[in-house]
């Protein structure tokens, strides 16, 4: 999922959380002036353990979805040891936060300087590519290294995804043979990777992509050591209730087992959204009401980029005691900046008596929301606190919440 306009740098500094609240209503009682981010480490921990225990291979977190150092630590503490990094800045962040973690540089188009720093300074040995030009670049930048795992990215369909990732990257079927054969010559381990698109709603997407993988392997007649099915694993949003994640895992495992690959080949995945979407939400204040439009103190240049620019729907709930008994009506939102682009069409259902001074919570913003914040027009994020309640929606409802437990040797 391509994101491109954060003005605050890669990630906020790690926060020493001093406040733990039961949920959004506790924050609303404090009448904050600025938006307040609620983070739920227990939700991210649960998601991490789910993937570690149930995915039939190696899950590695796609850092771009939410590069918070605190989140990276939670994932590490719950068994995520490998991280899909898409820039040298993400590599630096992960290695500074989790020195023992393994970074894989999975952006198919990188600068030689970034490749060299990743290899020689940070110990990165896994790189993705989708062209002969990129292969040559990796060889030059690593000075002909012989210990590389190189993953050739195939172009596959995004037909089952809410957000396509099928146009920018990926080698076509006709060119895959030459690239796979050339990569096999220089790679210690050869991989094939793909991405079926963000928020993929059917396991069939992975089955179909695996058939592309099969055809590429047969055509090139190469030994393949790694199959990386990328990301795309869905979370729950209004109007988007995906099948159980276990069905995705079962489909992927069956397809993997049927491929003509090395007997010791590894299966990887790059979950991003599904590991962090439930991690955070934002409490906002209504500054003005104009008919069915609410002016709020967060928006398109804050955590609601996707709501503004691709019409993404997020769950909302009014934080008022006693609760409103008014029927819901559909609202749209204006953000706090002076820009007309700072508009979230929605619709977002809230009680019809929602008005100036009210607070409400916007859920499921852990993926991409926090990562996209800017300081445009002088508006930025406010306080961040830990919430102990459950996320507004979840794909892990049947996974009993429990205390975090570490499955890694190193505690940082």
C-alpha cells in the first residue's frame, strides 16, 4: 500500500507511556484539546502470536504499515523475529530498536547506496528485485556477495483486494524466465515473492498467485528455496468482514506443498495491516457541526489519509455519558487544516444529536493511520496513551486475550 506524504519523518519517537486508560470514554472525560491516540499493545501481541502459531511458515512484519518503535517491540516480544523493510531508514529503525532482528529489504527498486549500507552495515542478506537492472545493482552494491537470498517479485492480480498493488512492481510472466535464471546464478538462495494487494478479501487470491509461481518455476526450470506470499492479509472494517485468517493460511499451505520446489524450501509472508490495524485508535473532538458535516481536530493530513483519499471506512463511536439515545445518521468529516482536500466523505454513522464539543473514537487506525501523520498547517498529533479495552473491530475474536509473553531470547 503506497504511502508518501509524512512530514514528520519515519516514525515518532518511542513513548514512555505513563497513562493507562480503560478506553475512549476515560479520555473524553478529560476534555483534551488535541486528538489523543489510544494504543492497545495487547491487541498487537495477540495478532503476532496468532501469526507465529498458525501461519505455516515465517511471518515477517511489514514495517511501513506502522513503524512505531513501541509496536516493533511488542511484536518482537511476541515472536516476530523478521521484518519486511522497504527503505534504508526502516532498516536503521528496526536495527536500532531490535538489534537481534532480521531485516529483509523487500522494495524491488533501491538505490545502490541503500543496498550497500543495508548489506555491509546492518547485515541484511535478503533483497527483492523485479528486473535485470536491479539484479546488477544488487551485485555491484554488495561487491559480488555470495551469501544473498534474492527474491524475484512476480506481477500477480489484485482482483480480490480493496487496494491494488499490481501496477508498480513485479516482473511479467514473459520476462520472468530470464530473470529467474539470471538470479539463480548469483543467489545463494533463490526466492519468488508477490503481493496480491492490500486488504485481500478472498483466499483465492493466493491460490491464483501460486499458480503463477508454479508456471514461472516450470518455465525457468530453476530450484527455488523461498516462496514469499507477501502481505494482503485483511483486517475488519465497516462493510469489510473477511473470512477467517485460518482459511487464508490453509489455502496458502496447500498451494505451497504442491509447488515444484526444493524439499527444504521455506514459506514466508509479510503481514502488515493484519498485525497492527487493531493496535490503535484516535479520540477526536467536534469543533463545529454544519448539517451532516462535522469539523474535527484530526483529518487527511493526520491519521485519516485513507479515509480522505481512497474513501476508507473506519468504525466510529460517540463518547458520551449517559449514552445518546438518538438514532444514528450519516456524517462526513472536515479535518482541522485550511485545505479543502482535508475532507472525509464517509459516511460515518453517529447519533443524530452529535454536536460541537462532543468526542468520538475512530477505530482501526493502527495500520497506516499513525504512519501518515504530518504537521501540515501546524496541526499534529497529541498525547498517546495505552488503552486496556478491546479494539472496536477484530479478526481475532476467538483468540482469548491474555498477558503478553516473550518467545524471543533477547529482551530489549
